[in-house]
C-alpha cells in the first residue's frame, strides 16, 4: 500500500502508535484506514469473552461416543449441521493434526480440542458433556466428560488462542 499524501501518512503513524506497530515513514507504510481497521479487529478480539463464542444450538449435553475419534466426529457433526463449519473432513483433519502433537485432554475430565481451519465459517466454541466418560487419551489417563471444542476461521488472528486462554482460567 502506498500513502497518497502527508495527512494520510501522519494518520497512519498515529494508528501505528496505537497498535504498537509504528515504524519509520516510507512508501510501503500501510494506509491509516488499513491500520485503523486492523487495530479495531484486534481490539474486538481482545474484548471477546468466551460467552460470545459459546453457541447453545451446537451444545451436546449427552455425548454418546465413548472413544476419542467418535467423540470428535460427533462434535464436528453438530458444528457442520448448524452451519459453523462447512467441511466435515477438512475440519476433522485439523483437529486430528492438533491431537497428533499432544492430546488436548487436559485431565480432570476436561478436553479442549481446537483448530484454526479454512472450513470454519464463524468462530465457535462447542460445549459437550458425556454422561459415560470418553477414553480421550487424556494427559492424566482418566476418562473425559467435559469438552470445549474451539473452531476458529483460518483468517481469525488468534481467536482460538484467546478462547483457550479464557477457558483455562476457569
């Protein structure tokens, strides 16, 4: 992007300072409008509360699956059915790729599977409760009964990390 005039350059610098990204002036400096838009997006995400992402319509209060992959599939099915995820397989691949790094079964009966993924239409947290317990390969080796599946769109800065951070406070 190129700055068209000195006024735009000054405005861009002001927004850059507000964002903590101000640099020396150059022809490559982003426009004030771009920096302001980016700053506003970041501020909205900072203010986002977990309650803003939890969706009642996708909640599963009686998760039927008793093993990890089936539980993941049951949760993803709800996200697809309600229009928050567009492609079951693409999102599942993202979740399983993350699980391959280390289990998101944190212990104490809680798991937080998550993926930042092109198949996600809207940032969402799905809550699921299992009455039977799921063999989720949790870090403590115990069954998991509470799930928070976090789905974030690929272009959504760090929405999924903000959701994880907020959930971990409880």
